[in-house]
C-alpha cells in the first residue's frame, strides 16, 4: 500500500514539474513585438524619405482619407498605393488628395503665406486658351493683397489678350526652389492659380489706378497709356505649395475665394 501511495505521489510531482517550468519560461520570455507591416520598400523620394508600398483599395475623386488610415512617410501620394480614377469633371484631383492627406491651415493663414511669397513684381507662367489651343507666356504679376487680385501689363495686340477677350479663364504659376542641377537645400514653394481675367484698356478709368499699383519699371506712365492693356486676374482658387510648413501639415494648402477658417471639402 505504501509503495502504491509513493508511486502516485511521484507521478503527481512529475506532472507538476513541467507545468512549473512552463510557467517560469513564459514569465521569462519577453513580450513579442507586433508583426511588422509587410510591403514593398521602394526607396527614397524627392524628400529623401524611404517609402513602403502597401496596396490599398481603389480611390475615386470623391474619397476622403479616414482617421483609421495607416501612417505613411511625408512625401508619399495616394497613387503609390491605390488605383485612382480622377475624372476631369470633378472638383478633386491628385493635388487635392495630397492636400487632404495632412492638416490644412486656415484660409487666413494660407493667404498670409501667399502674400509673403508674392511681395512685389513676380515672374509667372500665364496660360490662356482659345478653341482648345492653350498658350503659355511669361509675365510679371503684382498682387493687390487687399483686393485679392493680380495685375499684369501686356503689349496691345498680343495673342494672349486676343484669347482673354474671348475666353477669360486662366491658369498661372509662380515657383521658387531647389533644382537638381543647381544643388542647394531641397526646398520648394509655388502658387498655382485658377481664375478669370479681365482686359482693361488704357481708356478705362481703372487703368491709371492699377498702373500705380503695378509700379512700372520699363517705361513711363505716359508711354504705358499708349503701349499697354492691363490684365486684372481674379483668383478663384490658389494651391500654395510649401515643403517648409512642418511635420503634420499638408505641403499643398488650398485657398478658395470667399471661404474662411479651415476647409476640408
């Protein structure tokens, strides 16, 4: 009887030992790190930050990025991970999607940045179009920060004036920043303007007032009356692009005429 009891006690003890060892090992084993997100590392972009591509669902022009969207390096754009379908008749575009990817400043803050970027006579590429044929020319523009319009003088009879009288819709861009050839810091700033233009002849009373704001440098005011027409550009939307705005702030900031505060649509 004693032998049987001893045998049973031995078996029970043997069963307890592995359990104790297992518990001790579990306690000593470090907590496993969460599994790393798998994806395709495609290397650095223009900002020098490496990107990992993780395929996502298709996007249309009306999709917004949800708060549950995974984090991603600054400089990545939607099309790197998603198939996109941005149709031409919608208000959204790739630029708009990039702007949505991070925080937008208030309309007042964006306008202040635009005013700072366009302090005087600045060189723009101005695009007009007629009969489905675009024309790009370089012009000097001056921003009237109070009226929120830009002024351009143009030689009477130029092609862009002829186009504007028939089609007032314009697009214009001014940019400054680093180029691969020139070297230097990798910083970019630009304004991309969409709006309408009005041609003001020298016989219009507004011509003289606007010429004073334009600050002529090539000719006298008297000669300007004989030589130029004035173009008054009213921006309806401006995309301000700035790679120096800081972490968490979208590099594209969208200003819209008549809007205030922070807009997210």
